[in-house]
C-alpha cells in the first residue's frame, strides 16, 4: 500500500501536535498507535522531521507521509496498513527526542 491509497482518509486521523511538549511524547503516541485498527492513523505535528519514529511505527504496521510546511514545522501522517505487534522491550532511541532548533550551541573563540 502507499500514500496514494490512503491519503483520502488522512483528514480523519487523530492529530497530535507535539511541538510544545517538553520531554518524551513517545509513550502516549505508542499507546494510541497500538489501539488503532488497519485503515486508521495519526497525524503528528513536530518542529523537526522525526526520522527514528518512522522505524518504530513501521514495526507496528504503519506507513507514513511527511510534509514540511515551514522552517520548523513538519506534518507526518501515519496510516496502519497491517496489524503488527511492536517489540515493547525495545527502547525508544533517544535521537527521536532531539529537537534541533531548541539546542543552543555556544562557543568561545580565543
């Protein structure tokens, strides 16, 4: 299946705007994702492209489609195309928690 096959359903997906959430939103997202049926999905709005989340959601049977709508605004739609049981023992990679625009880099030049 591909985005073309399910894009008509995407407007009905549950939206989670996680741009202002401090800390990890993963546990809440995973619970919602595990509860959805084939053909249902989630719409995530984030300030960066959540690459590590793609693999986690794929492991649960999801496909994704991503659109960048601003310098720090990414919309990702995940549609469940098959029912897979995720590996709940696998830790979520910390890389997904990075919010690059919020990282402050300071350097002193001498």
